[in-house]
C-alpha cells in the first residue's frame, strides 16, 4: 500500500520524519544531489496514500568490470518507525537488486554497524552474508567509540559461481577498501 | 588540489611543495615557497596563482585578486595555471571570471577538447545557456562525441525553460532542440538512454504527447532501462495527458496485477474507470479493447476486480498486502461520492475496517491507513466502531486501578491503534476535565506497563509504548489550553522528561512543546536537513533573550544556505556529465526554492539585527558594524513576492481530529504572519543603517568607497523607509486582530503579536522619526526654529513616556507563585527583550541627535562669548535632549534593578517544594522537578544575557553628552 517512485529534490523538504531515526545519517545537501545527478534510478522513495514519506533507498553502481567487481551498493536505506514491519525495506532492496542486475553487476553490497542487530538480521534474511569486517569504519560521535562495520554482500546472477561473496578471513581497515 | 600528472615536466616538480602546503592548509608557507620559486623563475605563472590562492585564504583578497589578474591578462594556456585560477576564482565567488579564462584559452588553442569542455562547464556554472549551446556544438565539431551534441541540445532546453517569453520557448528553442535530436535519430546515431530521455523531455514540453508515446513504445524506448518500469510510467503519464482513459485503465490493471500494493495505480485505475463510465465507453466490436489490453468500464467490473484482488490476497498464507483492502474502501468512497447504490455491494465500511484492523491492527501504520477513511462513518457510528475494534484487542483482566493491560507488543500496538483512532474521531476532545484526567491516568498506565517489553531495546530504538506517553502529553496540553491550569503544563513537561529518560532518541519528546515555555540546549536533537530546528530555535531563543543561542542557530542556517548556493551549480554540471538531463531543471528549481526560503531571509535579517544589538557601539562603532555587514538601506534583497515556506511541519506527530488539524488556512496565515514580522524587522534594520549613515556621513575623500560598501544613505530613503514601516505596522495591527489560533501541533506564531502588545514597534517607529526632524533643525539652525524645537522636544518627551510604559510591561515575576503553584510568565521575558532592543535603537538615534545638537550648541556658546551676553535661556531643544538623556539613564537603572531582583528571587525559588497536585509517586515528582529546574535555569540564563547587554548599553550613555 505504497507508491514507489523516484526520489526528487523536493522530497528533501519532507523526509525528516524518516531521518529522525538515530541510526539514519542525515548528510549535507550536496551528498544527496550527487546521487541524484549520477544515479537517479537508484534513489527511490515510498509514499503512503496520505502523502507521508514512508522510507527510501539510495544507492549507486560502482567497481571495475574487468576485475569482476562491478556491483550495486546500498548507501542508505531507512523506513520511518510507523511504517516498519511491512516488508518495505525488503521491497526497496529488491528494487535495487533488480536495477543492479540490469546493469550487469556481479553483486550488491552494503555497510552496516556491527551493533545494528535489527538491520544485520534483516539483511541476512534477504540473502546477504558478511563478506568482511571493516574496523572502525564509523567514526566516533557524541563521545562514543569508533565502530566496526560489516560489509555484507549478495551475489547477483552474473556471478554464477558466487565468487564475490566468499568471506575474507581477516578484517580490513577502512583505508584498504576501495 | 593535486598537480596534473605530467611527471616529466620540471615545473610540476617545482610547484609540488606549494600544492602540498596549500593542501595542508599551510598558506603562509605556500606563499613563501611561491615567492622563492618566483625569484628564480619569473615566468612560472602558476606559482603566482598559487601564491594568490594562499593570499586569498589568509584574508588578503585584494592582493590575491591583483596578482591573479597579472596572470590572467597573459591569457595562460598551461593546465596548471588554468586549474589554479579556476580554483581561486571559485573561492572568490567569481565564477564569471573562469569563463573569460577559458574563452581566451580556446581562442589560442582552438582544437583542445579539454579547454572547450572546461569552457562549457564554466558557462554552466553561471547559467549562460546560450553560450553553453554554442560551446557544446563547438566541442562536437572538434570531437564528434554524442554527449557533446546533447549538451548543446540540453542547453537549448534550458533556454526554453528560463525564457520569460513562453512563446519563444514553444516556437523557437524547443522546436530547434527537437530538430537537432531528430537529425540524430534519422542518421541512426542515438546511442544512450540519456539521449532518449532528453528527446522525451523535449516532446513533452512541446506538448507533443503522441510523438512522445511513439518514441517510448518504439525502438528508441528500448533504451529506457535504468529506471524500473520506466516505459510503463512514461506511457501512463502520456495516456493521462492525452486522456486516453481506456489505455490508462488497462495499463493500471496490468500493473496492479503485477504489484497489488502500488497505490498510485489504484488511483489511476479509479480515475480512468469513472472517466470511461461518464463517456459511456464501449469496447470495439472486434479486436483488443485497447493498445494496453482489457479495459474495465463499468462499476460491476471494478467491484469484481477489487474482489478478485482480495480473494487472491486471502489465498496467500502470509505477508498479506494492505493495498487491496484499502483500495476497496477507496472504491466505496468514490462510489458514494457519485451516489452509486452499488457501493453497498462492497460491504459496510465499519465492518470492512474492523476486518482490516483484525488483519493489520498490530502494525504501527494501521492508524495512518484507517485515518483517511474515517469520514466514511456517520458521527453516530464512531462509538460503535471503537467498541467493535476493542473486541479485537486482547487485554488482560483489569488491575487495581481498573486498567486492563496488553500481554505482548502486538496487543499493545492494537490497543494503541484504537486509542489513536479514538483521538482522531474527537472522542478524547469531547471528554470533560475529569474524563481527560482519567484518560491521562490510563494512558500513563499503558505507557509505563509497556516499557517492560522494551527492556532490551537499544538506546537507538524507540520504546514500544512511547506514543502513549506523547498522547498523554497532548491531553495535558488540551487541558492546559482549556482551563489555563498551570499544573497541567508542568505535568506535561514532566511527562515529556519521563519519556525522554526511557527513550532518549525519540525526538517527539523534545520539540516543539517545551520551546513554547523555555529554551534548552538542543545538542541532543537529530540534525534535520532543512532548518526546521533552526527555525524554531531562532524564533524562541531570540525572543527569550538567549542571544548566544540565537546567533548560533542563525549562523548554522546561513552556512547551510550559502553552501547550497555554491554547491548546487556543481551538481548541475555533474548532471550534464552523467546525462541526468531531467534532473537539471529540478536542481535549478531546488536552488531557487532554497534561495527564496523564508527562513533564509529571516536568518539573514535576524543575524544582522542581533549583531547590531549585541555589538554596535559597544565593541565597535555602529558604522563599522553596518559597513562590515554590507548593509545598504536603499537595497531590499528579500524576494518578497516569491518567499517560500519550506518548513516541514509533518515531522510533528499528532492524532487530532480533522477539524483540529493543520489546514491550508493555517499555513497561509502563518506565512503571512512570518512575512509581516520579517518586513518589520528588515525595515528596522535598514532604518538603523540610515541612522548610521546620517551620524557618520561618508567624507568626500573616500566617498566612492563607502558608497560601494553601501552605507551612503540619502535622506529620501529615510523618509520612504519610515512610511513603509508605518504602513507595515498598520497592516500588522490589522493582521493580529484576526487572532487565528494555530493547532498546537503546527506552525508557531511569529513574534509579531507579542512585539505589538509590548509597544516596542510603535516606540521604535517614534524614535526613528526623530532624525527627520533633526535634519530639518540642522538646516534651520537654532535661532529661527522655535516651532520645530517644540515639536522635537515633545517627541523626546513622548519617547520617554513610551519607554517607561514598555518597562512597566516587563515587571512581574517570571515564575509567579500563587496558591502554592508556579506559573511561567515567559511573555515578561519577551517584553524585556523588546525593551532592550528598543533601547539600543533609541541610543543610536540619540547619538545622532547629539551629533547634530553638539555643533549647534557650541556655535551658540561662541556667539554668546562674542556678544558677551549673559543669557540664561537655553534653547528648548537642548534642554529637552538633556532631560531625555537623563530619563534614559534612570530608565536603564530601573530596568537593571528589575533584572537583578528577578535573578535573586528566581535563584531563591525552590520550585520542588511547591505542591505538585496529584503526584504522589516520588519518581514522577522527580521528572516534574527536572522540568521545573530546566525552566528556572533557562530563565536565569535569559536574565543574565539580557542584563549583560543592558549594562553594556548603559555604559554608552556617557557619549550622549553635548
């Protein structure tokens, strides 16, 4: 019971109810504009019949094709509290995966706070697995320590042997990831 | 900023250290290093530019500019110099100079793809669409790559969009763009999706929907693959424009079969259905119904389509979608609107909504889903509906307090939903005081009971029962507004504190309610992207006299808006590069929306006023302050006719019934309210600029420069600004007489009403009128101006009286204790702030008066000495002025004393000792006490800041002597 459509600049004026969530990053305007300019198809918003914004996903395609690393990336995914437990995040992820399939990506990946168990479990249910741990990926704020991230991946159909998701044996540092 | 990668170039090696210093922010060393290099290599232009960057970044703009121009006139063609100059000009906010730079470069190196492309981007940065079109074409001629050709086409479209003359767009720019694309189509040179998108955009803007449809459905349309359902969405839009309802209907059907939860297609399905019914559409004798397949053109078909969707949904074992059920309710609504008896075939809304609740009542969105269909009920069904829903809420046996509680989170959510619906139906508002208090008790019980389910919740998660707490706070506010009982307010604030203590990341507990009463640090707030927070903060911090906090939030907003102005053009350029053509007009509209933001203008104006009130004539002279903010009295830089209200009021949760919700009238009224206040403030600001210019007229020697800085005020502008201020004040008075109340969860009233009632607007106007008369006196001299002098003397007297009246309105206890209860009277603080602001203005005006009267007095004394007269008569204007300055002195003393006594009594006040009616639990008392402490310390902070400012002002009184 949702209208799924492309995210537009004007949505930036009314997506506060989603971004009030403490785990949802509010970036500066340039960050959103960059995604809208480069990967508009990867920025999708869900709208309720009453016009409230329910949630959104923002992503991109990146990586080298020759090294089999061309993939879709989830930069932000958030659903407002009152629209949770409806499978909306799963729906948005499905769309991002579909777009990445069409672009010929090998996999889809995302970063998530190790402590964000709710999200980690959801991604696992959606078929994602931890590919590697990135140490101190999230920098400290409000006096809390730096936090590690899981880099989670799901192979797309192009990666027939699912080579892209074989977990790395050791954690990596943020500067080692491309 | 890295040097470009021609490793062999020895110059690169030489420049490297300077780049490094600049990159590391070591500008001083960069300048030194550049100087060293320039001694050896005089012709290394880039070193000069890098030095200029260093100078620019250390605040030496003029030097930097001169140095840069030395290089620019040579029309450099080396990458290093060009790039460095581009960076410098961008930092100087002079993007137009970059275009000159590359115009020269392409003239000298006409075959350079790189320079042509830089030139194109430089034009894009300043929005020179026509030149972009030419630059794009020039590029394509050098290097026939498709993107360059389409950059040129897009620039034509931008000329069409920005043209004032719609006819010119439709008959020249767009057709030309269309022909350019058609040429490529004919030559079969179309390569990319972006090119097809652009073609589509052009046809759409030309209103050539049939042609657009052919493109989308034809071979070119096959390129539209990035966006999901791109072709379908485009076709749908065109069907609607073309009013091809049969196709619209058939396509919606198809898409709904694919995704029965996509609301937009239900709406289109119903819209098209009823158009077809009204047109008595009939299927063709043979062949397909439409290009998109089967069409539904009767109520019966629609009903059976809805029922089929539900049957399909019911057959699923899990994960039922809400779409089909809600669509059925929507169809009932539409059939009823058309008085179709068939509506009944779909069922009774009450029963259907009950079934919906049974299925989805444990989802938090159930309230938003059902809320929009509540108008399907007659008022007498409301109680029945709520009772029916309660049947489906599993609660335990009532406890001692008679409250039955849920056993798990699902039951809790169901109960919460019914409670929310009951509020939406107005049932809570209909309760009497006793009923409301009972309700609060019940809500609190549910809230506290529900906390047990969230014991393992992380700090970042909300508590399951948070909404009960918020709703109880809302009911307290209802009671407070109805009865004026302060205790309700304290309880509300205490309850919000309690909520915060269990759920620190729930922003709803933080704002906006407490702000109405007091200021508190907001570092805990989530950063909201478009300044709603700053908007509220500036509004309240300033009116409550917390100037530091107000400045801070103004600064935050201004930084945001300024960086937006700069950044947006970069993303417009990116959109060209990546071929996201449809985003370009969107970005430009977005930039305008932000630039015309009401809050931007407010922050600009208030920031300048604050600076003046806080600093001018205490830490630096008024004219310095005016000059440093480039304040020009003649110039009005606020786009009054296109001010945009960008506040996101949806962020505030409420479940009020429809007639108590925010509506368009409120929004309009609030915009008008804020705009009027802004107009008053902006006029006041410009008038202060006038007073400054009068007091310190630019001397002829450097008059040119001062005019450039905008402080030269013509007397005529004083007159005209004054009459504008007077008119605006009249409008404002009429406006506040309307007394429209906003819903509590809605826009906040501007400071206008309180400012008017404090008397400050009138008093400021009176004082700002004085300079006009003194100018006259300056010309007339003392000897033959008796009438004028009397007039001025009377103005002084009346001003003193007005100020005294204002001060009287500040007196009283900020926290009034009566019958063992305390009542916050923040309006007294607001009045005090207006008093102080007015005093600042009066002092600046008096300073000007002094500067006029002083030479008059001394020439009078000289005359007396010459004539050796022992005259005892002082001209009336001089004695009136002196009298006025001494009454100012006594006023300020009174005010300072009042502030001091308030500080003492506030500090001594033991709020916790007051009885807190109805609060027996000690824990609850603690929360209310926390709230009281916050109010108390907030008021103390306000008094301190106001007192400090007033003291500083009192110190300047000496300079008024003549």
